[in-house]
């Protein structure tokens, strides 16, 4: 214990002179805390406005959208951020039109789902997919403006934009389901409409702010395309469980799993945010250092302890309050999924370091191996064990990622560059 306190004092001393980093982390923590409260409040109203089957169907549509988003070249955003951090602003302008072109294909796929459900007499789901096809290119294809702000380390401005978008979306969803309860189309519409409008406006502003003569980093666009291809398996693996639960069980089973996973996702996002803040620093680091590794381990230990305490004290009554007694069966699943977050936190941060380098080989090996393992695990466990199988698949995936990332760090990024 004394050693931990000593490390804490040492950490505080070494953070002197890095007030900007501490300030950015503080902004992100405050923002994420407010988002968690707002998101949970929104779920309180949505759950009571929709039946359990409708809530499951709503998340079925969102899962299909997320899988189709593999055409969105999302890893292009990471490549653009790296280039911006290294001074190559022209990469941003070049990336936008490539991304929009691929996202048009996503709209066609969603339109196909809409037509299929229409002929299957699932009118509400069909309309939901028509709405999704309309907004898809703007929601998923115009995200690069975030990369400019993050690459320039303008985190406070980025948080203000994200916060405004999220809280506007939540407010409109709540108002919508109170005025027109019983239909999944209201929360779906506002979930897509607000980000689409915001991304369109910010893209116009950001595009005009970058000179047409700004330099483009060699290999950055190719790197973004390649890593997106490798990420396709990961996107599928993340959302396949909900589709399998719908196919083998029911929309209500999807709803129970989503309710359990929603809390865990909010905590996963915290570490994702920390990794985003660190990513410009990582992009400039020559080596993965012993000191950096120590700081990351302290964060993971403290945050993990807090998650476990929360999971077995406040989480059960919180789920009953937010989701009602109809979702009491989600409590043990939510506790297990929260514990799985603790396993994956260190791997998330270390993998962000790998992603901050133009290293397609390491990126490919980690993503493909872990994603394919999760897909196989889900296909085996969910048909036989249902929601328990889905939770076990998530747990095993975290372990896969931890092993794969640790092996890649040791192989390609030894501490302080010493092999």
C-alpha cells in the first residue's frame, strides 16, 4: 500500500509542467461524467416509452448500421489525426471525398434492408432502415473534422462540440418519446438527424479552414484504408452477438443484453477517451517507455478498482431504477460485463499506442486475430447458451485482446526501445 502511495506522489511530481495534459484529461472526465448521467436519464424515458420487443428491434437496427459502417473508412480518422499531429493538414481534405464515396455504398445496403423488411411486412423496421439509409453518409462519413481538433490537441473545443451534439440529441429523444411513445422511429430519427446536421456544418467549416496547398503525408491515406479493412472483422464481431440473439432467441433477449451492456459501454468509453487524449502524444513518441507503462498501469488499477466496487454496490439498484423490474434479469450480466472492462483497459491504451504509428502489420495482426476469435466464440456459444454465451464471448474477447496486444508490444515496441 505504501508503495502505491509513493508511486502516486511520484506521479504527481512528474506531472508538473504537463498541466495541459492534466487539463485535457479533466475536461474529458467531466464531459464523460455528464454524458453518463444524460445517457442514463435518456434510457429511463426510452425504456418506458417502448416495449421490450421494440427496444430490442431499435438496437437491432443500430447494430446493422454499425456493421454497415465498416464501409465508412473509420480508421481513416485515426490516420488523419496522426497526420495533423505531425503537421500534414492536407491529409484531411484528401480524405473527405474518399470517405463520402464509400459511405454511399452503405446507404445502398441499408436501403436493401428496408426493402427486405417491407416485403416481410415489418413496416416500422422498414421505415427505420429507410431513415438510416438517408442519414448514413453524413453520420458516418463526415467525422474527420474531429481529427483536426484532436490532432491539434484542441480537446476543449472538441468536447464542447461533442457535448452540444450529444445533449441536443438526448433532449430531443426524451421530448420525442414523451410526445409520441410506443414507436422506435422517434429515438432512431434523432439519434441520426442531429449528428448528421452537426457533421455537415463542421465539415464545411473545417474544409474551408485548410489550404488547398497544405501538405499530404505520404502513406497516410493508404494506411487509413488498410487499417479500416482490418477493422471490418472487429466491427462485425462487436455487433454480431445482438444479431445472433435476435435470430436464435427474440427481440426481448436483445433488449436484456443491451441493457446489461449499456452500463459497461459507458465505462469502456472513459478509457477510450483517455486513449484519444493521449493519441497525439503517442504519435510523437519514439518509443514505448517504462515510465509511460507505469502511468498507464496506475490508471488501470485505480479505475478498475472503482468499477468493481460500483458493479457490486450501486449497479443493481441503478438498473432497476433506470430500466424497471422488467430488466432485473440483466443485473448479473451487467456485473460480468463491467468486470470484463477491467480486463481490457490496459490493452485499450496500449493498442492506441500501436495505432498511433503507421504500422499496418501490427494493427492487422491484433485486429484480425482477436476479431475472428470473438466471431467464432459467439457463433459457438450464443446458439447454445443465449445471453450467457454472449457475455462469455465478450469476456473471452477481452482476454484475447490483452494477450495479443501484450505480445505485439513486446515484439515491436519493447520498453525504452531496448530489445
